[in-house]
C-alpha cells in the first residue's frame, strides 16, 4: 500500500505532497488527529531499518526535554514517537515497499523518482 504520514498544519508537508503530485492510490494519514499505531510504526521500522531513522531531532519537545544529552535506545525512539506525533520525522512516504522519511532535498527527489515509476 502506498501511504503518506503527514501533518496537515505543516506547510513543508503540504508543499512536498503537492510537489510529488501523488496519484489517487495513496492513503493519507494526518498524524495529529489520527496518531500512528504501534503496528504502523513497526511496519515503518522494518522498511527504514531503525526507529532512530524515523525520529525527528528538530521537534520542539526534543530540545525542551534536553534529549540530546541522553543516550537514547531504539526502544526510547519508538516510545517517544508513539508518545507524541512531533517526534516522527515528516512526511513519511511509503511507495511500493520503499520508505522516504523527512524533507531533505535528496529524500524528496528519491520519493519523486519512486512515484514517477508507478
């Protein structure tokens, strides 16, 4: 299944989704009103290789809680993402079993190539 986890209030997410011109077979999940489930997060981890790769260090809570000074484990990353939506690096785009996480230019370009190959 092709899916996008995003935040509807995030201008960057909206810009990337518009830029990618995703076809109608994509499922969209706004992670604020509909939080990511344990099963969904575990599926993302299988595709990405780690919870850490799904974790956003840009989150305001990351700085507020001074998490940079802690030695976080994979289980910590998982629990933090499940605890609050801002800890998930956004957007997360799943295309034909591939996962593209975050908004870096390189990631968005790779996602665009995967979408174009559909």
